[in-house]
């Protein structure tokens, strides 16, 4: 439910670990049952970027008996009804992406990941295809290769600087996949690990998968220079994780 704030529901189904009257099990074989008194629970198509395609929702009618519903398909068929269909929004089509169409699902190809408005989210070096929501939409002809050992991102998940042969330099552009990546709030991550005694001097390492630092964890991170670090009385990362980048979602930050 961590992204459910973007779902247009005023009420949410109740949850039980036992099957009740008019309840539905979701996901299958999970032993998690959703129900709502005097109403029915069905499945709706999600409206956010969550990898799950369906979400429980309250209805007046019993969708388990209506053949054109997601719940009926979920119960009786191996794949939910029409949940894997991807439509190309008109906002995606720009000068570079004319006449795009869904070709096939992405496999092992090197690719450029495109947002709903045609902007590059991230890309491989020398990609061969453009991809929208994991579906190939067009062949790519980007031959430029950037020499880098690591990259620093800004608040919008865009590349702002690169590290090459021990030197940082300005390099504005999309995030490059499969490269050591430092998020814009890396100072807070380093601060928290240092405060907890879990920071060691060593090679620069990828920090993008670190969200809220767990005070009870035992992991160690390394950083080339750990002298004269920023210091605060409290842990910092929990204040910033709200703004961690989410693919296909634009987050506007307003400062007072």
C-alpha cells in the first residue's frame, strides 16, 4: 500500500488472515483476505507505477460473478483481464519518437528508458532500442559513449557529474545504467553511517539502493575521504526518502 495515496479511493477494504463472507484472497495463495461489511471487494487496475497491476477495491456488485471484471479473470484465468496492455500516450511522441508503436517486451537488449512525455529516464551505453514501460517502441541509434567510473545524480534522477580517472567533472544528461551511482542526498547517507560507526574509508560505492538507514543494521559502506564530514545530532535520511525518485512519477518539491 506504500503508493496507494495515488489511488482514487475514499475507503479501503478491511484485511483478514481468514476467509470471511464475500471476501477475496489477494494475491492468490497468500492467505490474505480482503472484505467490506455489506458490500463486495473486487479488483481494479492500478493507476500508479507499482509493479502490481491490480488493487483491491470496494464495489456494490459481486465481481466474482461478472465475466467482464478483473476479479472474475483473476479467479478463472492465468492472467488478469487486459492488465498487461500498454498504450503509448500522445505526449510521448516528439521529433525523435515519431510513429512509435509497441513492438515486443524488452529482453536483453541495451535500451533507452522513456517517460510518458518522451524524456529519457535512464539509458545503457550504446543502446539499440527505445523502451516505454518495459516494451520496445523503436530502434535507437545513439552511438556516443561517455567515459566514466561513477556518476552523481540530481534531485530529478538526472546525471549532473561524472568521475573518471579520479577526477569529478560536470556532465549533464540522463542517468547511465550499470554504473556506480551516487544519489543527490549522499551526504546524509554518509553522515548516518558515520554516526552509527558503519562507515569505512575505501573505494567509492553505489548508494542508490540505500533508503532510510536502519539504525539496527550491520552493513558497512565505504567512501574515499571520511575526514571533516558533515555532522548533525540526529539521523538524516528519513527526512529525504519521501523524495526518492520513482520512475514515471514526477515529484515537485516546494521550499518555504
